[in-house]
C-alpha cells in the first residue's frame, strides 16, 4: 500500500496510487463488481478497485471481520433514495469513512469520532474559473492555490455531512467556519490537512454530530 496511515487523533488517512491496491478484486461484493464493470474507462475501473479494496481492508481490520464480509449502503441525503449518496457501513458501529479519487490517487479516511469527509484534488489553474462557485460572500481567495485550498476544505465538509455538492460551497465559510444559513448545526467541524502527494491538495473534515441528526 503506498503509504499514509497517518493517525490524526482517531482519524486515519491513506493516500494510495491507483493500482496499488492492498486486496484482491474477489473481496468486492457483487454490487461493487457490477458498478465497477459499468465504468467504461479502464482507469476508472482501476480507481474503483483500488478505493474499495482499500476501504474493505482498512474497515475489516477496524471491525475485526473479513473484508469481504462488510456490507455497505448508500442513501441519498437529498432525495432519500437508496443506491446513491454517501456510502456507509451497515452495522459499522462508530466507524465512519469517506473516499476521494483524483487522477492517479485514491484518498481514504476513517473515523470513530464522527462522520468524516475527504477530498483530494490535483492542483490546477482552472480553480480560478470556479471562484464564484467556491467563495462565500466575505471570503477572500483569488489565486488558484487559495481557491483550491477552499475547495478541498469545503468539499470535505460536504462529504462529511453527506450533502455533497447539492449544498453550494458558496453558502458557508471555512475560516472562520460558519454553516449555511438555516442549518441546524452549531458546532463547527474539525478540518485537518492530511498532506497529499506533490501537485495535489487534500482535506479531511469530521463533523461532531451524526449527519442524519441535523442540517
Ligand atoms: C459526492 C461528490 C461530492 C463527489 O465528488 P467528486 O469530486 O466527483 O468525487 P470524489 O472522488 O471526491 O468522491 C467520490 C466518492 O464520494 C463518495 N460519495 C458519493 N456521494 C457522496 C455524498 N453525497 N456524500 C459523501 N460522499 C459521497 C463515494 O464513495 C464516491 O466514490 P465511489 O462512487 O467510487 O464510491 C459529488 O459527486 C456530489 O456531490 N454528488 C451528489 C450530488 C447530489 O446530491 N445530487 C442529488 C441527487 S438526488
């Protein structure tokens, strides 16, 4: 496994080159293999396999069960439908996880202190084009690097809550932190810089309350 395994408190992160999968494809469920087979590009299938064999290995170790025995579900926070949205363990107890892919890497985060979200992005000048999408009123970021910094932190927060990009990044601030107007959440998330390969930026966010309990 191309390393990470950085424990920051009770949050662990791994950043793995695609293809450097710790487990065999046989550990994936029938549903995961179907999802993988539906991906048209070989690179996307490799990325999926890397992410989900890693997820199963790490979570299997945490729960002390065989990686292939783990069950996951996805329920969309926006429409309530099953089959898409943030993946979660079935009978996972306190264990929460999140994953992100970017080009040649997969980043995975696991937490037992609250819902977690991770985002990994390749640095690019294109982030200046996303300024109005990322910045909330009053937030000062104008260079590609500053906007990328905001992007990864905000996407990590939205992946921790399970909202994903259905909630606009421009509806909340990260420094200082404020939830979107109308949110029932009060306590800010903890946002961690887990480090990233050269040319990439990443963030991990952990929310203090269950994502289902509040908006
Ligand atoms: C989730 C989302 C932020 C991912 O963005 P991205 O930068 O393209 O992708 P990343 O590589 O960082 O993350 C992808 C992973 O996030 C996870 N994920 C998917 N939906 C998620 C959600 N709502 N919250 C948290 N994580 C989610 C999955 O594990 C996914 O990988 P997988 O499909 O291989 O399992 C974005 O696709 C999104 O917001 N989608 C949902 C939009 C929505 O809610 N629409 C309404 C539908 S009714």
